[in-house]
C-alpha cells in the first residue's frame, strides 16, 4: 500500500533520519556527503517509494511496531546502506534500538537482509567488507554467534 507524505516521516529511511538531524547542520551536511558518494543504484534504492512501503507493510504492520520503533527501523535501514553500522551486527542493532526480544529481532533482520536488500545485497556486502573487514578482530570472525551475519557467505 502506498505511503502518504505524512507517513513518509516515519516509514521512509531518508525522511526519518533527516527529521532527527534537521537542526544539526554538521550532521545534515555529513549525511548528504555520504549520499553523494554512493553508487547510483543505491541512491535510487534509498529514494524509491518501495523502501517505505516494505517497512510499513512487511515489518511495521506484522510486528505491530510503535511510531518510535518504526522510525528506528527506517533509520537502521539507512545507516546500513550508508555503512554507518555493520550489516553483520544487524540483529543486535535491531534488538537494541527497537527494544524487542531476540527472536523478533532475528526475524526483522532477516526480512531486511533477505527481502528488502535483495536487489542491492551484493553491493552492500562489498561496501561493508571494504569498510569493516579490516576492523574485525580475527577472534570475533571465528565465533559462532548466531546474531552475527557472515557477509563472506551467501545468506
């Protein structure tokens, strides 16, 4: 179902993020510098109406998320695309920011990675590996923590 302009403020990742930082000129400029450095396909993805519709119809409605949880979900999606947070930590990020249980967080994270990010997943993986692989200690790469997604393997 299409998202109205009013709803975009909570469902649309860009709008939700900008509404939070609009009064901070530095953060606003930083966001737009990051957006300008993204490949065209990722920019198109961020600004496509399907993104907000997916969040509304496939995540918020089925999981009965409140307005604050909805905004946080949208911001997590944008921050993942911008590589501000690591895709491999998506479950713990969703769980902490939405204040939900582990199982619900795993399900939402799975929907975001496997369905929402499907058209851009390979590009996202490359960007995340480029940015984060050098910062991940070898020990944490070998742990079997099921809340961490190994980007080296296909999901």
